[in-house]
């Protein structure tokens, strides 16, 4: 236990100023991030629930557009699926390219008994918490954290 604490303390002292600012941002944004997870999980988006998947896409657009992303909807209703969003950020041309992938749907259709969001201590439960609404929330949290020190050409002001 003491070794772990010392290792964490040593790791914290080696953070760059940008990394330290990202760490602070993640901690400060935790309530907002958890609220996003709850909203996404509360919205049923079973693969065949086209309206629900579309609503999750709209929620994600609302998170990504203020971060400077061009968010496009690719309609797939002709195939029996709702569609996809593709969010692109041009950056400043000095950084590396990054590809982040997630999905908007879950396997739990509207009539599934597994629904709703709940917390038990530090754990969250509900359809999509781990696959993949939780993953979408991690992506948004990471992008907000990278925005804080002005990474990938993003403005340093916070989005609301």
C-alpha cells in the first residue's frame, strides 16, 4: 500500500504542466461527466430503436460540437439501423492524428427489463454503462481535458 502511494506521488511529480491541467480538468468535470453518463444510459438506444439511437447521437453532437468538432450524421435507416455520427476536428497541423471509436446503440431494446441508471457507491449500473455509453463518456471527458491546456489546436476556453 505504501509503495503504491509513493509510486502515485512520484508519477504525479513527473506530469508536464499540460498533463497536470488535464488531470485537474478531469477531476473538476467529474460531476458533469457522470451526469452525461446518466443521461445517455437513461435514453434507451437498443440497436433497433432508431429514434433512441438518434437521440443519443444528438446528445453526443451537443457534447462534441462545442469542442470544435464538425459533427455529421450518416443516416442508415434504409438498412434498418439509425445511423452514425462522424466527428472531425482539423487541429492545428502540429499534432498527431487520433481516431476514437464508439457506438451509440446497446443490445437492450425498449421492452428489455434491464433499463435505467443507478449508482451504488462509486459504481454505476445500467444498459450501456460499460458498452458503450461509458466509452463515449470517456471520449468526451478526454477531449475536454485535452482542450484545457489547448491541445490539438483547440481553444483553451471551456465549453458550456
